[in-house]
């Protein structure tokens, strides 16, 4: 009989550990997604449009 109780305790512990692992994995995935989106927004905002100077052929930041 003690073996059955021991196995039941182990099964309960494994279920709790599995639930914790799943929640932690989802939390980390959400955090990585937010960070990735923030980096994409930062990169998109820092892009400067260029225009070619017809006289010299050099590209310069677009005015206005």
C-alpha cells in the first residue's frame, strides 16, 4: 500500500511540474515575441529615405 501512495505522490508532482513548465514556456515565448516586435518597430522607425542627387549621383537623406 505505501508503494501506491508513493507512486500517486510522484504522479501528482510530475503533473505540477509539467503545468509549471508549460506556463513558463508560454511566458518566455510571449516575452520573446514582444521583444521581436519592439526591435522590428525600432528598425522601421530608424530607416531614412534616400534620394539621388542628379548632379553628383550621390545618395543623400531625403529632405522633408
